[in-house]
C-alpha cells in the first residue's frame, strides 16, 4: 500500500498495543502496590 495507509495501519496496531500494555502495566502496578 501507500505510505499513508501503512502509517494509518501502524498507528491502529500501536494503539491496540498501547491499550494492552496499559492493562498489563495497571495490573502490574496493582500487584506491586
């Protein structure tokens, strides 16, 4: 695809990863607290 669509898809994947990471980080913080 074009560069624009690649960036768009990459951002979507990144957002998903960040959400999953947030959940992991939050649960980890709760365990560590």
